[in-house]
């Protein structure tokens, strides 16, 4: 099974170069790598000349994660699609192992690995479907000492993180790819929900670890990131929990004013 690796980039040259360098020696399976650039101004596209094997899709503007990912998928040809953040580092053979797991489980549409930071600390990169109670629960668990234990067990959650998400092309195309109303954040949860609605499984595996240097792009533009998160949460609730939207908007307005004050 050939794998298409789709990486979205926006002014992340240093992270992107590190990610591509890890992929150069880290993937043995038949694959192609596609970088979708959202109008970067930091020399990211020029830097890609060091990787002539990488295909580049230039959007010319920041179209958001979902639209950019879909553009990369449409430009690809693999039977399996790996959505990979530019702020990840891939250990040798990790992607090959992830692909082996997907190929061995015909009932599984999506596989997500264990994500760890640079120091090896695990990230809670899966969870239950987003809703008022589950959001609170997810945040509480993510800050607890249980994360390492929770990420040591293979299981079928409602979603896995889009930072490193392997999906069969047939399943991705069956749900119309990612929902482009989500500019940034929650698109992975929605994508997995659409796939599960067709009776297909999501799998989290601790057998593969990927380094995720999360939060680096958000730290560079905190206001824009916070606004993108706010818009995506509202869009998600409008789609999945419309009755909660008025309360969510009040909550977001209150927290924004409290932060500003």
C-alpha cells in the first residue's frame, strides 16, 4: 500500500525542515510527500529545494488547515494518507509500522500513534467525541498524571489527533475529506466522527511513537490562534450540538472579556 504524506505549512520553516529531514531516512514503504504551503513569508518554499523529491502545493494565502489538507490529498495518489503536522519528528520505521498496523486491520479506517514531546512526555492525543462534559473531562485528564498510563493501551477512541493521523483513502473520500468550515482545530475530531458514522473504526496504538513539538505555531501568533480556536469550537457545536451554541457563545464572550481585563 503506497502512502501519501500530506504536511500543511504556514511560516514554519525550521519545524518543516526538521520534519522532512526525519522523513528522508525514516520511511521505507513506497511513499510520496506533499507539502501544502499556506502563503508563508519565511522562506519555507525556497527551503524545500533541499528536498527535490517533495511535491509542493502553493496556496498563496492562509486557507486554514482543513482546506490546505484537502488540497494536498487531492494532489496525492496513495492508497493511504498520512496527515502530519510540520512540528513533528518521525523516528526511523515509525511510519512503516503505522502502515503495517492499518494494513493488518481491515475494519480500521484511521490509526493514530502515541505522541510525545521532545522530553518523551506523552500527549493525550485521543478522546471521546467533543461535547460540554467531554471537553471538561479531556482538559482535566490532559493535565493529570494519568496521561502516560492512558497512552500505553491500544484502544478505539472516538478520535485521534490530526498531528499524525493515518487514514485509508477510500474512507477519507467516502466522507468528503475534511470539513473546510474548520479553519484550525477540531477538524480531526469531526473527520473521525464522520468516519465512525459509517461504521468504521478509529484505532489508537502505543506501538508507534512520534515526537510532536506542539504549540510552536500558536505561540508565534497567540491572538490569531485563540480566535481560530474560538471560531472552530462554535462551528463544531453548530454542526454537532446546535442546542448548546448560545451558551457556548456566552461562555466564550465571558472568558474573552475576563482575559482582556
